[in-house]
C-alpha cells in the first residue's frame, strides 16, 4: 500500500512568516502533485513535479521533488491570509492519485 | 472553458437508500476518476474510467459502482447507504489514461450526508 505522510498536520502563523510543508513516503512515485483546497470545494492543482530533484516556483511558493522521487516539500515565503487553506500532496501511482492527509494552514493578519 | 462539473452539490439521504452522483469532465478529457474525502482526511481513490471502461478500483465495497457514458460523463452509484458513507465525493478529469504524469483536475464535489 502506498502511503504519503504530510507534516505538520496543522500550521498557524502570522502574516509575513515563512513555512515549509513536507510530504514523505517509502514508495517511489512517477510524479507528485500539490493541491490547495478550500472548505466545501474541490482541490485545485498548484503544481506537478516529475523529475527527481526538480524545483518549481509559483510566485511565493517553491516546490521540490526529492532525488529519489519519494518525498516533496512546499515552501511559502512571506505568507499572506489568502494562503489559508488545506494543502494536499498526491503521488501518481498506477493511474491513480494517492493523497496525504493534508496540512491545514492558517495565516493570521 | 467549463471545468469539471458535478451534481448535485449537496445531498441528504437516509440509511439504506441509494444515491447517484454525476460528473461532466473538462471538454476533451477522456478519463474520469472518483474520490471520497471524509472530513479531516485526504481524498481516497474509488474508481477510474477511461474510454468507458473501468481502469482502476480502490478498496471500496461492492455497494459502490460507476460507469462512463459515450460523452465521457460519469455516474457514481452507492447502494444501501451507511452513515460512514457521509463524505465529499470528488470527480477528477484527465486528458488521458496516463502512465505516470496523471495530472487531474477536480470538480467542486458533492457533499453527501447520510442520516
């Protein structure tokens, strides 16, 4: 069974702070995706990383895929209240996505 | 372009009843997957359909079934509803079956409450 563990489960920070969310597994995934989900809505795709060691930037968000394609991280610089939400990582395996439990981020102004 | 659309958005059913949830994928996308998201957890894979054929099934009981139509829309059916089936049901659309880069785009979900 492929499992993805996300940490931390919950993060509450002040506006302007930096943060990192981690996504770890003992399994190798062909790609890894990060989603952001608001209450009552479906997940919205932020980025897909495919190559081991790959780094992608999306404005203040930086995503990294581990060299062995088993783990990933999401770093947010100068967090803003609009970043508040549930962040999910998902590994692609045999044509399905395996999701972590998510990290709830709350950014206070 | 319209994104993935799901209907209904909210639904309340009684234990033992049957429910049908519907999904229309993004235009041009041939793959539809269904996920169940229980409060406080990440989505769990239920089914994937591609070109009207089942291509994957998660660890869910036979009470759960699905199908895909010629226009690539899909239905998820759940029989003999249990309280534990209460969840957000998500439909995801992909352009192809995928061999690893399974980029998926999700609908807003159907919130099912079983009482």
